[in-house]
C-alpha cells in the first residue's frame, strides 16, 4: 500500500460540526434514551483480509504479520487489510463506536456493499469508501483533494454517525465529542461499516452498548 502525502487544511475549516447525533451527545452526559439507538454491529469474517484475525465474538479485529489460512471467498478483501460489518444500511440514521486504542495505522468509516474486493483500488469516496485514516502521526481523509486533518490529540475511540437520506457520514472523538470530519455524498445502495488496520499493537474493537 502506498499513500500520497496529504495537503494541510485550515484548523477552522468546518466539516458539519453542528450536525450529527446530537441526542446521543447529550446522552453521553445525562444517560437518557437516544435516537438513533447505537447500532449493534458484528464483524463479517468472510470479508476480512487474510492478515486480519476477527475474534470469535465478531467484536474485534487484529492485524497479523502472517496470512491466515482462510478460503478465498468472493466477499474477502485481498489488497487492503479491511473488513466490513455484517450489518448494512439502506435508510435511516445510525451510530456506532470503535475503539482504536494505540493502533497507529487504521481507517474507520463506511463502504458501499459493492466496494471492490479482489482488484486494487484506492479506498476513497469515488470507489465507495468514506473513511477517516490514521497513518502514524497523521490523520487524513482519502477524499479528493486529499486533506490532512488538524487532530491535536489522537482519538482512542471513534464515533461514526450515518444519515443515509441526507447522504452524510460524520466521525467524532467519542470521548470528548469533538467533530473530526464529515463526508457528503449520495448513497444509492446498501452501505456497511468499514474497518482497516495495519498495526498489530492494538485491535479495533466495536463498542457494545447496554441501554
């Protein structure tokens, strides 16, 4: 995998910071009923790159230095160290959280169901992937033009908010509720939560809520 060095963007550039799961943000502080209810997600092992190890309970994924002996299924990614969630969405508003811990190479976001699995591609919106990336000390979107985000303190837990009809997916630091970025597009098919990891330091973990 090769990455271009992204261009810098102003720290005050707005990325939809006033839209998103505002009811959820309030709930984080007052612990009340929310809408949208956080999605209960499960990772889909049949989509996982051979170097990814999905836990038995399908709630975490870790990068491995060696390839796993897994069948070459049509749904499996072979060029990017990626995995999708079993759950997909064709309407509505949805929210989920992902722990990234000290992992230094990851991408978290959304992918359309028809995203390429076998051929090489750049995981960006025109290919059907809307994701925030961490590449060591740099945080970037793979939208065009590629932009570096002014993230001063690396998030350890990410919140992802999807509004399907509005064509919007936003990412937040789920601990301090700061807005990181928002993508806007027109969704025309089912979309799935998307995860990528290239670092074995910490797994990516789905946050399971009890409401």
